[in-house]
């Protein structure tokens, strides 16, 4: 079994996952085929989003080195 790490974003208040801005943008990026961290769980009542940890690599740096 592959070992993975995750990070959690903990918000100060509950939220509705259906209209949360971060989750909306993540869905939009996925639909466009952009490489974004996988969201493992979004618990709006607890105010927590758990997502894939991509380490120190930042998306804009991936685009800087991509073939144009």
C-alpha cells in the first residue's frame, strides 16, 4: 500500500461545502485538467478540508518550467 500524507485546512466557523470558494475553484481547475491537490474530505459542519499534500512544489513553478 502506498503511503500518502495529507494536510488539513481548519476554518474558524462551519461552512457549506457546496458553495465554499476554495472547493469551487478546485472543482473548476479539475474540470480544466489542471493539476491540483485531491480533496480527500470536506466536513463543513466541523469546518475542515483534508487534502492531498503535494509537498513543497508550487503550481506556478510547474507552469514556469512547462514547455510552451
